[in-house]
C-alpha cells in the first residue's frame, strides 16, 4: 500500500494486491524462458533435419554425379564431397539432435511447472483469508521459481556431461610448460 498526496492536499491511498506482484513475477519468469526454449528447440530441429536431408540427398546423388561425363565433373564431385563432410561434421559437433531433444524436454518442463503454478495460484486466489491467500501465492510462486532453476540446472548438467573431451590426446593432463 502506498499513500500519495494530490495537488489539492487530498490523500489518495493506493493498495497493491500482492498476488498481482506474484503473478507478474511468475508469468514474466516462465513465459520468457518458455518462448526462448521453444525458439531454440525449433532451430535445432530445423538444422538437424536440414543437415540430415542434405547429407542423404547429396550422398545418394554422388554415384550419379560420378557416373556421367560432363564439364567440371571433378569439381562437382569434390564440392559435393566437401558439402557432405561439412554438414556431417557440423551435425556431429553441434549435436543438433541431442540439443533439440534436451531443449524440448526443458520447454515441456517449463510448461508443466507453469501449469502447476496456475493450479496452486488459483487455489491461493480462492482463499478467503488475506494472510493465507498471500502465503499460498508466495509458496506457489517460490515453488515455480525453484522448478525453473532446477530445470535449467538439469539442462546445463546434461549438456556438459554429453560433451566429449579428447582424453587420449598427447596434451591431456599435461601442463602448458614442460
């Protein structure tokens, strides 16, 4: 609640419903993240599918390209091979398929957390006692924020645990100076 004094000296009392603050915090937190994860997952899906289709089509056409005689044949075959190798390497390096699945799981987790928050928040709004109503709204929002953090932490852990570091390289485990 805040008190403002007008120009004529009158006092205006503005009450702020704490539930509105919790609602705004929760919706801002989950909606922005949910949209980001959805966008990123869509792009990883597109890149995974495009690179897969590109490799399949070019690999299947390579025997045809090699079987006919035409000007610049060697260059066409070489460029086709480079494109196949590059698309395969990028697909492996960026792990678009695994990232797509990981991002989508996190996105679905955010949707689930948001739905659970809405249910708990509706229960809070239906509570008659204002102190209990605020407490329930606070707990619902706190639980939501904790779930969001947990989902993001789990995603980060999963991502970094899936990275393969070259352990058998000659430089592994050695200091920079001899």
